[in-house]
């Protein structure tokens, strides 16, 4: 070969190889699947998969361009679908896969659970890694049903090949069969009892216990076995892999939200897979499980998704895919609401994640929250290590801070430092938006790789649309609560409304996720226990809740519980009030101007790390009146966050952060006429505050009729002018005036 030609060929070869190496090293995928087409041209669709915002969606559940999903299956039987991102990346540095998903159904399917057990959706979906040398068009998905489009079985009459050249398949198993069946499946290692294989109902019950599992299956082999490597089963309520009930439409993020991260990296002589997920939009990740894997990956890999149904069915949908190489440190700023009204709560999360096995020190975080003033008021900032590692610290952070400026962070191996910022939107910005950015400085770590120095990993911004304050009242579509002579239970996730006067005998239980609104001027009367197990109760101005019995707020709650009293509203009970701590979040009362909580029995508070009563007014004090014993659970317990809440203790009060020197506190054993009580308060009454801030309607009729004809009077007299003759028109004026502070509906004037 000509020497010059040889040199050119070699130079081109070096250039080509260098470009390939660089491409692999800086591999990154961002595909949201929200449009009518994918952003990338290398997405290969398989089976039943399609974009919900595209013309290929012929179902009744369509989405607009920009707000769609990748739908892998519909909720019909024996389906499977998937996609391959037809772009290879080098496997030597590992990979992080990050995505959101929804699984839900509108029909029960043909699931046949064990006798007495509830039906479930199915089967589930997989996110997988395959040999990067295989073209996407040449990939065949694995089987339907329990194979979730990844696994296979080469034996029996239902033999099914597994996915082409698969390396690893993470299964989100709604039904339980991805874990139960197949090579190394749960049944193969636990299905023998007393020397006999478990069969029949006992076998089905064993399978059923594995629903809501997350599991990892390994490499395809000549026998198509994809062995089970590791799994975890999620037993807690609220940790379901798919939405558990039948719906008429896709659940909103507020009702059901899941975001998953799967991370593969070298560990010891093999590889390790870590899986974490997020169950509340904008919240923190939770670690699900870790599994070691000894099988070396292919030199290059490709990623994909697949899902399947069998007798059990679900829609399986994916969006927001992000894939990147795990190196260095990454910051992410999140917010729990994309749109929020003035007066509503808003929560930010700042996560600084270590994407390596090293321990890093000297990371500097800045999130200048002062820039959000006066539109956003911070109530609290908390810090935690995601994995609970002692090495992960924010060395100069304290919970008294209201800003995150020059915060020094140390990170343990593969851990994340998580800051949670809670507050309330106070004003409407001119732009109608709140923008916020978190940045990290990693100069002290002396990173050299392109991935670790990638500027996009060192800064993260969020934007929230702010709308004017929503008038207090019942949302469109709310269920109107009716009077009842029997105890009532408000179903989880539903919205209820009280108009006028509603009486419930036997008690009322409000389940997790319920929103209950009491209209302005309306009253809910409950004869029996009042129990709020989560969700939100909101009483509009001049409305009230009266309980003949005791109230338990936050009892059995898994998440944050709110009880909101708007201006001039009230909550009163003849019995006791107990505040319970939820599993996560807080249980709070928000009190507006001149709002009142009256407890005729005792008060007990479980919270010790935050004040339970939060003032939300701007010019008039609120009131907390307790006639029996009042006590907190700990010497550090705090009752209120503001002196604008008058506290009246008519008996003893302890461990609530108040003493004789506290402002607007009556002190113990106060009488019924002390200055801290609301104007017009009658201590002889209990469980009825409707007489305070009462609305009134006055009616006035104007007009005069004088008997007789005009000939009886002098023409210049007043009587002559007012006298009415047959055939004359008589005018009367009726004036109906509302002298109260909220609207009243007058149905009849007679």
C-alpha cells in the first residue's frame, strides 16, 4: 500500500476510534416520550407500544402533543410491547437509568386470585440492558404474561424465547409472577413442603404474596432462562407497584406517582445494581434494593423497556427517560407542584448525589432562597442522608437556617444529601412564575473526567407557575356530603363538599388523600367520633365543624395531614382533641384571622419537632381554647408558631412551649371572661360556636297605603298625595340586606 495512503487510513482509523470512545464516554440520553414523535430518531418500537400523543393511539385515552406517554400495553389480555433505544454505550463505566411510569387499569381483567383475596393488575414491565452489538430491528422481545417482555422459558407446551441477547432485566412486578416463576424463581427454591411440591390454592397463595415486587433477572442463555438474581417485595400500603384499584382514567401525579432510578456499576470482582424510587412528585428517593451480579456485561450495551399482560391487565406507560454515566457528583432541584395558587403550600427538594464509590468532602452547595422573597415564605429546611450514612454531612447546616448559602457537604459512597424546603406562596410575582436554581462547586474534588466536569451536573433549576389565590369553596366535581343517620367514611382520594347544614350521626372518618371543604357559612355537625387519617380539611370563612364527641387528627396517617381554618371559621368539640404524628410529614392546623379551635375536653399533642398550630392570618388573632388538661409528649414540644394565636387554658397546660411570660397566653386555670377570648364568647356553651361571627340577614318593606278617595282630603295635603283610588298603581320597595361577612342564599320571599 502507498505509504501516504496508509498514513491517511491510519489517521482516519484513529480519529474514528477516538470519536467512538468519546461518544461512549459522554453517552447521555434524554427522551421524554411526551410528543407525537420521539425526540430521537433511534427509538425502535416493538409489539403493541406507541406514543399516546401520536396518531397511532386509537384508544379512548389520548393525550395532546407535549403531554403524552410511551404506552407499552393497554389493559387488554396477553399483550406485550416495548422499545429499544438503538444507541450503544460502553459498559465499563456503568450506567444510570432514570424514568417515570404509570400503571393502571379500567377493567378487572381475568385475574383469578386465591379465594377471598382481592384481584390485582398485571403483569408488569421491565427496563433492560441488552448487547449493544445487536441492531434494534433484530431484537425480539421476551414472552407475555409473567416474562414482562424480557424473560423466557424453553420448556413445556408454552415455551417462549427470552429477549434477544439480554444482559439484565429489572422487573416492576405487579402480579408477582416475574419473581415467582422461571429459573431461580421463588417457587423453584421455596415450593417444596414435606417433600412435595406445593400445588393448588396453596401455590396460588404463595404467588399472590409476591405481588408488588421489584426484581432483577440476568443474562439470556441458550436455554432462555434469564435467572432471578435478587428481588424485594413491597408490603407497606402506599408502596404498590401499580395503582391498585380500577379507574376511569389515568391517575394524576397527586394520586399516584412513581419515578425509578436503576444504577449499574463495577463492584469488587463483579457488578452491583441499586434501585431507588420516588413516590411523591418532587420529593425524595427511597432505596428499594441492592443486588450483586457476577456476570460480566457485553462490551457495549443498549437500553429498552418492555411490558406484558396475561389474564391480569394494566396500562403500562413510561415518560421522562434520562440515561447517563455514573461519575462524580450531581445536583438536582425539584418542586412538588408545577402550578400553585397564592396561599398554598410549596415544597422544594435539593439532592446532591454521589455517583461513585469514593467518599467526597468539600462540596459547596448554594441555593439562594432569599431570591424568592417576598413571594415565598420558608417555614422549615431539613437535611438527611438518603442511605443514613454517617459520612454524609452538611457540616455548617442547622435547621434554623432560612437560606442555603455556602453549605459544606461531605458525601458517603453512592449516597445523597437531601434538603427539604417547606413553605407557603405569599404573593403573586409580576411574571406569574417562581424560578429557583441550586448549584454545587466541586473544585476541591479535582475531577478530571468529562462526565464529572459536565456543567449540567453542577446546576439545576425549577420553575413553578403561580396563580391568584383561589376563592374558598368547593372544587368542580366535588361530592356533596349529605346528612346521614349512620356513621360515614370518606373514601381515599376523593373530594367532598359541605353546603348549608349537614348532620352525621355515628361519627365521621376521613381516609388518606381525602379533601373535605366546608363552604362559607356552612356547618358540619358530627354526633360521634371525628377521625382524620390524612388528607385535607378546609373550612371556608364563617363556616364551622361541630363535634359532639372527640376528634383524632392524623390518626393512622401515612402522609401529611392538614386542617385549615380560614378567616372567622371554627372547629369545636364537646370531647377531647388528639394530634397524631403521620409516618412522614406533619399534622398541622392552619388558623386564619379570628378563627377558633375550642376543645371542651383535653388536648394531647404527639408532635415534638414542629409547632402544630400555624398562624395564616395577617391582621387579627386566632384562638385556641382548651377547657381540660393540655399536654405535649416531650419537653421540646411546641404548640404554636406565632403569638398571633391566643391560647386560653382553662385547666392545666404542660410541655407545649408556653409559660406565664408567653405573649397572648392566658396562663393555667383561666376564667371564662379573660381578655384572650374572642369577643362575645360564652363560656357556658360548649360544642357550638355558630353564635360568634354570625351572619345576619335583615328584611325591610317600604311603602304606604292610605284608605279613602282623594275627595276626602285637601289637594295640598300629604294625605291627598298618598291616597289610593281604585285603578291606581301602588309601589312597594323590598330591601334584603346581608349584614354578615359571607354570602347567603335567600330562597323565598313571601
